[in-house]
């Protein structure tokens, strides 16, 4: 799964999201995007995604990052998230997809951060 995940983000490998890494736990985030005709195409249907991570209580923004997507990228996309010193036991991960300035769809989930363990979460963006 990790090999496939690395291919999914190809040019974004250097964009691995670290929430001020401190060596405890990790969350592997998979982003899927579908429409009426199946998986959305990059860059025809989606050309960028925004990822926002906040504390589960929405009080603190831990990360906000935008990624431009190119022809080398395909859904599903995968990122690794590591907690930092101010990360609680749960985070809220929000993803929004865009084509130009037009929002295509969004998804969010509250995810536990377990010390010394890896968790996985899949967010599915649905376009009508």
C-alpha cells in the first residue's frame, strides 16, 4: 500500500505533511474523488487540493496547505501526517478539491492520533 501511495503523490513526495514531528503516532490520509462517471481526472476535473488539519475541538489550526495537481497525479492520493507537541488525541482533517477557482467537493473526518501507532483514514470527495 505504501508503494502505491508514493506513486499517487509522485511530485508531492517532498510535500509530506508533518505537524511538527515528534515521533509519536501517524495518520496516513487517502483522498479519493469520484463523480457520476467514476474517478475524477487530474487535471481535467481537479487541479488542486487544500488540506486543513485542526484540533478536534476546532480551536487550533495545526496545518493548512494547498497542493497543485498535475498530469502525473491520479486519485487516490495519499499523505502522511505526524502529530506535533500541541496535537491532541484527535484531529479533524478537511480536504477540498478545486478546478480553477470552482470548488469541486470536500470531505472531512475526525481521526484519533494514537501514540506509537499508525492510523489510516480515507476521505471521499463526491462531485454531483
